[in-house]
């Protein structure tokens, strides 16, 4: 059987203190220049795990993923 390499799944607590601010800055740049980010994740795979079912949250993430080029 084929094995896959283990990947780290970071938690908020694992982020360095300055990292959340950097993520907010990146989010602001992405929001201001949406077209520049189109297809930036083409060919990538993203898995989302939600603690509780939420159609609105799932749909929001699916829309964001589609805007970034995920099918």
C-alpha cells in the first residue's frame, strides 16, 4: 500500500505571535486586489474540517476556493 507523507495541520495556538497580523495584512491585500489572486490555487487541493455543520460557512469557503481557482 502506498503511504503519504505526514503533513502538519497548524492550529492558531501554533502560530508565532506576529503571524496572525501578517495573515490579516495578506487578507486585506487579497481583498483589495481580488483579480490578482484569481487562479492562484489552480491545481491545489484543500481540505476543510468543520467542528459543526454550517451550510453558510461551507458555502462561503467553497465560493472563496472557487475564486482562487480550486474546482
